[in-house]
C-alpha cells in the first residue's frame, strides 16, 4: 500500500512538472538593427533583453517572448542594444520594429568641470607636465608637477 501511494505521488509530481514545462508557449518577435545610414552593423552589438531567448544574424534579432493568454496587449520585449561608436538604444521592441543606431558625437559622453575650464594657464601647464611624467613612470617628478599645479594662484 505504501509503495503504491509513493508511486502515485511520484507520477503526479512528474506529470505536473511536464505540464508546466510542456505548456509554455512562446511568441517570436523579430526586429531589424540598422546604422543611421541604413547599413547593417559591422560587428555584433551587445544585446540585452528581458524576455527569453535572443539571436542576432545579419542585422536581425529574434526574441522569444513567453505567450500569455491573460494579456490582451501586443507581445513586446524591453531591449537594450550597444555598439561601440554608437549611441545606446533602450526601449520596447514589438514584432517588426526597426532599431536605428546613431553615431556618437566626437565629445558625446565626455564632461569637463567648470573648474578645469577656468584653471589658470600655468596650473594647466604644470598638470600636463605631471601627466607626461606619470606616463613615463617618473613618479617623484609627476608628484612635484601635480603639487605645483595645485598650489598655483588664481589671478584675475
């Protein structure tokens, strides 16, 4: 009796596991990635998606999104795309979406503090000399130049 009860529980658990795994349905979403001139990317971009599987081939990404009978909205997926030299893309992708990557500007993403912009010419010269010395691994000279740059008086 105990053996048949144990066997029945194992059969019930294994069938429940197969049911939950076997009944998962997916919707496939494809989106095209192009550069601002309309060409396909020259290398594979870094693609991060919050949905299931993803693949990239010839500028097209394929995403597998779990299908939900309870959702009445169109299936979509949050995607982030990064490619060196281009602005990152992050947004919702639906089937047939065209993702256009735009070239990053020459100074995009770089910031300069106002203190650096208003630094006296003598201090800037000493600082650059300190950077050059540090690049040559002349640490005592680099430290001397950095300290001199820091102690330069502001004259207006």
